[in-house]
C-alpha cells in the first residue's frame, strides 16, 4: 500500500452561524480568491478504548468526500505543526496495516475502534497571491459530530480554518486581524474531534520537566530520560519498516537510558532503577542482534570489495556473504517478534511511568550542578581505571580490556550528555572527549569481532589462516585495522586528559 506524508500548518477559529465571511482581499498578499467549492465530508475517527491516541494528540480517521478521501493519520510536530500521513480508503472498519504499525508504539496491542463520527458541510475558498500562487486555503465548516465511545454525545457548530499552502507566518498574522474583525475567535479546541468530546476529551500526556542550570538534579536527569524515551517512540515504526539507521538510533537511545540510570542511579529508588536497567539490557540485546549483524555484514563486505580480483575465490566470498546476510535476516526477524511482545510494551509503560512520576530520592531535589558534577566525576574515574587496566595487558586480554574502556567511555559520554543544559561548555567538552575514545575503540572492537567471525568461517570450511587461505587476506586486513585503531587509541590516551565538571 502506498502512503503520502506532508506537514500541515493551520489555524482554527470559532464563528457563529450568522457570522459573515471575512473580506479575503484585506489579508496582506491575497490578490484573488477562487470560486468557492462545496464538499460534504464524512469522517470516522479511530482510537483505543482508553483514547490513548487522543492523549498523545494523535488523530486517525477515515474520511470520504472532498478532494482527499482516504485514511488520514495526523502526528504532532514542532511549532504547532502536524505531520499528516494518508492512505487509500480500503475497508471502512480495517485500519491500514502501515498506519496501524506506526501507531503500535502507542496502542501497544490494544484494538483500534471507531470512537466518533463527524459530518462536515465545507465551503473551500482558495486564496491566491501574485502570479496565481496559492497562498492558503480557507474553509468554512458547518459541523455535526457524534461521539461513539466511551459515551454517546451529539454536537453542532461552525468553525473556520486557514491552512498555509505557499504562504508564510505573515499571512497568518494578517488573516487573524481580518478574521477577528468579523467576531471570530481563535478556537479553544485543537481539532474537531476534541470539540466533539468536550469535557470527555482526555488530558494530554504531561510534558516532562526541563533541565535548568539552577534547577534540581532530578529534573535535569528526568528531562534527558524523557528525550531518550521520545527518541525510541519516534523510531519505533521506522525500525519495524527497515528505515535506514532506525535500529541503530533506537539502540543508542536505549543505551543512553541504561547509562543514565547507572550514572545517576542514586537520585532514584534503587529497585525501580534496577528493574528498568534489566529490561533495557534485554531490549539492547534484541536490537543488537540485527544491528551488529548489519555492521559486520557491511564491514566484511567492504573488505571483500577492497581485495584484488581473484584474491578471495568466488565460492569463499559467496559463503561469507550468505552467512552474514542470513545472520542479519535472522536477527531482524527475532527483533520484530520481540517488538510485538507484551514484554516490550510493558517496558514502554514502565519508562513512561518513570518519566511522569519519577521515584526520586531526597538527593534529587538538590541543586543540579554540585550533585551531578560529583556523580559524573565517578564516571570519569571509572574510565580512568579501565584505561589503566588495559595498559597492563597485551594480545587477546588487551582486546577485552579495550572493550571495557570503550563501554566506560560510552557511559561517560551519555552521563555528560545529560548535563549539557546544566553545565554548559564543560559538559560539551567532556562529551566530545569521551566520544573520541568511544569512536576509535568502536572501530577496534568491530575489527575484533570481524576477525573472530572470519576465523570461525575458516575453521568451519576446514581451511587454515595461512596466507594461501581464502580467508588469509581478509584476516590480515583486519589485523592491520586493529593495529591502527589500537595505536590511535594509545596516542589519544596519552594526550587527552578528562577534566571533571
């Protein structure tokens, strides 16, 4: 099924039944108004029994009539705008699979059902500027609405709506002055659906606290946690649909949550934090199988492409590609199964509960800077200890130790990221420095994993790792990469000093 996505920018106004239409020519930039066009629109709105979409200010409807019949999914965007995704009409009671999948992170297995029916008698006035450019659409709507669940209500009203096409905010401002002159007032309701429900319309999901330099430590960390939860929510449908970097982005957000709960765990109830960390570790592992297989497939594929023709025989290259592709597909299928389980949905519920009613300890109420600086300093000391330990090892033990350095650098990076709004430039520098260590050692760890896979493939094939083996050139290339990343890390570790906040 094909869907279309667009961003809409509109403003709504309440008007009495007898209110005359505004003088469109008085709106700055409007030079011509097209002949009015009348439409009869019938829309059925869908939500869960608990109106979870409404709580997130998401609208899902199936509309007939007018110029855009079909399914419409509207998602909140920045600065009062909304992203609208459209799909063909399909069946009246069956939400298109692609739209339902985008909403699964909100519905979490709950059925979508009709909750309201709205009939609109619409008159469209298209407003043109110079050279016949369409600036905006003005619609005059006479609305009859019936709610179906959780209670039955019927309402009627009239409203105006102006939606930008090629116009800008200046047109909005001018139009508001003209419309106000008729007695129309900005609508108190964000949508027809909200007005239909009236007092039964559910409150929106509360906004999380903001991190402030003079605010509390708890607010600063909860704000960062909220941002990572929002990232997971935003990426969920992309992960399911195989969008580029979606799995990587979701796993990164999951890791940030774990790192934050570890670094700042003393600000919250220990049991609540430990339970979340355990489930986040599970989700990280679920996402990691697909992501790690994808990274490995691309990395070894790049090595194969770099080899001179004939150096790696075609059968060996084909076997490597088949194995890595199979590992990726298997990991991806397992990930999709896991993202449809009650365990995943319970984790999302638990994260939101933690965000909305954080189980803070008394320390979280203290000023952010001194408290968070002390906790972040522990992450710095942890990294230094692992660096010192790595310097005492060689060979395989050194690879293992460097992997620990990488994990501690990542933990420090995430801990510092949570404090950028509180500590400013010192936290930004700490993020940058920790990222440098993490990046270099990430390359090193990828090489370690790649070598282990190539060695296993060579052994499974009954071959050897000598230079005349098909796997020899690839292993040699990975060993050079590992030596290079190891040397770059040693150089960085000698010159880079991590300063406390």
